[in-house]
């Protein structure tokens, strides 16, 4: 049995997600000018993922969809996904305390560390006015 054969229909998607998925289809190694090489058995076969409003291709689910983490989270982890406080991107949190997507988390950690070090320096050099 081929892994690229259509599987049971996945979640239904909206038009914006469909457009994102259509762009990702071009990243698939089996995609060739609108046809699927893996399903080709002597005659051309249209790529089912490029014409459908649901996720049908197993290869697309496992190999191509993880390239767009936000789309994957929106489709498969709707209940578990959170929105980033800074950029608003949808991400799958590692804990219930997570507020930032992985991209923003690193930047925010650096900003907070810099602020913490500035405060520490101000206290150690007595540049800050004494509270009365």
C-alpha cells in the first residue's frame, strides 16, 4: 500500500488556509505541474491535495504540512493552540504558562535579561535615587 494514497478526510479548512495550503503543495517532492508523481501509474493523475478543501494526502500531512507550523496548529491542534502575545501567531505551547511563539520567545527572553541587567547595574552603582 502506498503512503501517498488518499486517506480519510481531515478537518475542513477555510479559504485563507486553502490558499496557504496551495502554496505549500508546490513544496511537495511529488508535485509536478499540478500532477502527483506518486499516484502516477502510466497516466497523469491530478494532485488531490491541490484541488481539495480538506487534507487528503498522507504524504502532505507528514512531510509538507510541518513546514508551516501555524497552519498545522490551526488544523490539527485547534483546542491546544495559543496565540502569541507579541505577533499573534498561532502556536502549540510546551506548557500552560507559554505566552510567546518560539520565534518571539527568544527575543523576549533577551529583552527581559537586558532589562534585568540594567536594573542590577543601576542598583549596584547607586545611580538610582534612594527611596525615602
